[in-house]
């Protein structure tokens, strides 16, 4: 019997096999497409990130070029693409110069953290949706151009005019210990060696207020590390690392931050602003403290109490610090090597010190015009002139008269700080010659009576009054046993700041605004309490001293600060 075998239908098993093959091929192809897509996305991301970093470098280099060229602002045109990328064309404002940069790419945004502020904003038609005019802003005036030297040339931190190296000031870099500021940190402050620091001598007692002081340090890591920063300041403070604002706070809190940093050099800056204190005028301390640790708990660096070798402490040359203030148009110091002086020497040393504090150096020929420009109710009350030379130049007073420019300046509310010999005893002319007016010069210009009968003997101690203590008088080496003193006759309307043993006034302040007294009459013209803190003429010492003495420089600035109201927070 024949046996028939049953064969599968054509297309059965082979169809299923082919289907499986096709599915497998589809999966492989899909995987390949996904892989290729991922690769393209990663490549695109890498390219975008590269463009962002390149953009930041390009923008920064152009900002540096603009700052070096003296540009005050730049124009930025931006195109948003896909809601993500921004194309920025950076150029000097057309009113100030040619284009300094071409197209750069940025991802929200290359301009961030570069210290720019918007001056104006304008809408434009396509293809430029909008544009911003940005000011190239120098936030900090460094004594040493650390950024340019060390590879961190942020135009937002370094004013190019201050980029040249300067000799370090030999004044103490010490500050107060604000114990209450260190309590909030769990476990206490971790770096006992760290010290409060400031750029103003005797800052643990008082320091100028109202403008920022910045401390800068560059450190190097041997490899990638997580760095922990602990920082505090009196009063408001901001920690910057590599140009980026990290944390901020105010006294009495401690702020901490952990950052993952790469191998190489890094720049740290702490900007602190001392605010006017509510207490006594001469008690407004300031300070900054910082410590940095790596991820192993090792101390990398900290704030140290001295940038010089003063006070027997080791020098710490690793920190740079900012000067006190940008120049103020109504603060001036008179010193001129072409004019003579009397008791004091090295007036240009004090002038340079006060320039760092924001004062403008004015020479003898230009002083009269400076005084006349400020002899008004609008500018007088906010103006201060420091005489670092104790011979008045002819442009400020050509004759011993109450019509002299310096007296008109006082009558309009201006303030004068006089250091040295009897005021207006001499008048100086270009070339170093001088005319002796004697005591009639003091009486004629200021209306102050002094017959010379109570000039204090050399080497006698003087006693600061309560008002004098408010000006900082009493701190060595000014107000203890000076080498030489001569005292003014005690007119009632001249407020005593320090008295000599014979009753004469070793230091005094005469007020001329409002309602100036009649010249040479004396009497009760300054009895009203509202005039005790009015502007006026302050004379603080008469001794043959060198104004290159750092302590005398600091004391001069302390008195000037009180006259300007730095320590009370109010206009004098």
C-alpha cells in the first residue's frame, strides 16, 4: 500500500523564517538609527558647548580689548534661535569707536557673570529682535593687576588705569574679631588660624563706610577637587570664584559653599561693604574672614592678619586688596612740589595715600579754580579740601582777606582740613618763594583771633576734648606728647578739639556755614547745637612731622572721614 507523506504547504516555514529575518534586520536598523541619532545629538551638544565656551572666551577678550581701549560701553545685538541659542554681535558703541568683535554664540548667556550692567534697551526690526547697550564696569580698583599677570583678566574686576603694579602699602592688614559672626557655623569656625582682615588701619575700631573693599587671592590645585569655602564679612559681603558670584550675606552670618574645581589656578575674591553704624561716630569696625578646604578636609588657605611685616607678623603676599574708593570730584588734597611748605615734610606721600581713598590731587596753580567751582550752596557742603602743605598758594588766597577763594569756599559750606603750621601764616608763590603774613593772615582769612600769647611749649601733652575724640583725636602718635605744639587763643566760636596745659587750643574747628560769624568778633556765634556738626575749618596739629608716616596718614584720613560723615552715616 502506498504511503503518501504530507508535505508542508509552500510558503509556510520559509515565510515565518523570512518574517523573523526581516524583523531582526529592522531591529538592527532601528538600533543603528538610534545610535546614529544619539551620536549626532552628543556631537551637537559637544559642538554647542564648545561654541558656548568659545563664545565666552571671545566675548571676554573683546571686553578686555574694549577696556584697554578706554571704552565705557559696548553694544550687544542678540538673536534668539529656537528659544535657546543667542547670537550676540559685540561692538564698541558707534559713538566711541569701530567694531571690535564679530559674531559669537552663546547659550543663555555668554555675557553672564562678566560684570556688565544694562545702560539702555532698544527694540529693533528683524533680523535683530533687540539690542542692549552695556557698560564696561570696573567694580574693583586693585592695587596690583593680578588678573592680567595671573591669567584672569576680567575687565569687570580690574580697572585698566589701576592695572600697573604698585608697591604694597606698609600699613597693618588687621581687623576685628566678631565672635558672633562665627557662631552660626555648625561646630564653630573651622579655621582658628584665619583672621579678620581689612585694608584700613585700626579697622577693629572704625573704618570708612559706604563703598566696597575687595580682597583677592589666586590659588592652584594639583588635580580636580571639591573645595569648601567659609566666609563672613562686616557688613555686606559677596564671594566670587573665577568671576562668578557664589554666595552673599551680611554680618553676623557665616556663609559656606562647595565647588567642584578643576586642576590649575583659580581666582577668589571677597567684596565687603562696611555700612554706617548706629553707634558713636568713631566706632564702626569692618572686616572680612575666609577659609578654604579641599575634599580631604585639608586647609588650602585662609585670610591672614597682615600684608606687610608690620606688628611683627609674617607677611602674606598671596592676597591683593582694593583701594578705598573711586575718585570723588569734590574731595581734594593740595600738594605741589613747585610750592613751599613750612613745618610738615613729604606732603606728596600723604597726597598719594588720600588719592587711594578717593581724593583728587590739586596743585597750587589750579587750587583757586577748584575752590571757586565749589563755592556754591549746591557743591560746597559736600566738598572737602585737605592741605597737605601748610603754606597757602597764591591762587587760594592772594591777600589776607575774607574775600579769598578759600574763605568763600568755607562760607558756601565747604570744609578744610589743615595740617601743620599756623594757618595762613605764609602765602606761597610758584617757584617756592613765599610771603610772610604772620598772625594777621589767620585773622584776615578766617577771622580767628590769636595774639600768640598762649602758644604751648614744645613737648607738652595736650588733652583731646569730647568733640576731638569724635574726630579720632587721642590716638598715638598725634595726640599724646607731640614734638612741638602751638595753641590758638580760645575764641568762643572756635570749637576746641584739643587743649594745651596753658588753656590754649592745640586743635580746633571753626564753623562758617550756615550763618557765618563776623570776622574777628568772637562771641556766641557758634553756640547753636545745629552748627556743632556743620562744615568748617579743622586744624589738628602744629609740629615738624613727616607725612610719610603711615600712622599719620591713617589718622589724617580718619579725621577727613569724620568731616565727611563716613562714620556717622550722615552728611557733616
